[in-house]
C-alpha cells in the first residue's frame, strides 16, 4: 500500500473520529437522564480523545519511526484547546460543561502523545 493511500486513509479516519467525537459530545441529554454505568462518559472522553490524537499522530509518523516531540506537543495543545472549546459549547445543546470531562480528554491526549513519542505504531504505518 503506497504512502499516499495510507496518508489518505489516516486522514479520513482522523477526521471521521474527530467528527464522531464532536457529535457524541453535543448530543442533547434529557434532564435527569442517567448513564447505566457510572463514569462511562469519562471513559468515552478518554477513548475518543486518545483515538483522535493517535490517528492524527500516526499520519505524522508515515515517513519516520517517530514524530518529533515538539510537533506532538503542539498537536496535543491543539487537542486540549479544542477539548476546552468542546466543553464550553455543550451548554448550547442542552448539555453541561464539565471540567472533569476535559481532564479525561487530556488523559486521552496525553496517553496517545506518549504512545506516539514512544514509537508505538502499527508496522504498516512505517512501510514504504
């Protein structure tokens, strides 16, 4: 599989997950609605932000074993700012802004950034 195809696939997956994350965090919740599993939303925030960060980072590693730390940190900052804006816009859709959700977004971003910096990526990402 060529570099161009892999890059396009990763770009589509990254944008798709970002769109899914935005959609899921802006679906209105009925007042008094509860989650059947306590704190499941925190796990979801961590997973979604991990996925968005990791997929974006994989695209950065297509031509080398690891993306430069400064580039990964710059993108981590972008995701953290986006996460804050995501929380701030949720009240417009009938949801509550929650600093704890942002903290779990940050955990996902941090775990993905560390994974990428450590060079943890599927082998197909590095093949020419």
